[in-house]
């Protein structure tokens, strides 16, 4: 599971295989502690404090761990 912290401080856990996109947040969003936008397969949109690079890297690591 990937741990994401929302812009309101809420912690969410999401399966790495449920993430379909991770985008870098713009400069204006970063002033509000939003570093990345994560979209899941069910359409859930998460504004998170982790950077897009951190999230993508952690997602890839978790997927590799799950491989036989």
C-alpha cells in the first residue's frame, strides 16, 4: 500500500495497482502544500503533500515487490 497525505492532513492508503496517474502540482497549488495529484482507477482524485516523484517511485517499488 502507498501512504498519501492529503492537503488537509488526512492519511490515505491506496494500492499501487489502483493508481493510474500521478501529476506534478502547479506552483499555486504548492503554496497550499499540494505537491502532486493522484488519480485512481475508480476516478478518485487525491491532492497530496508527497511529491509526484516520491509517489511514482514508491508505487514502482511496491509493484516490483508484488511480482513473483
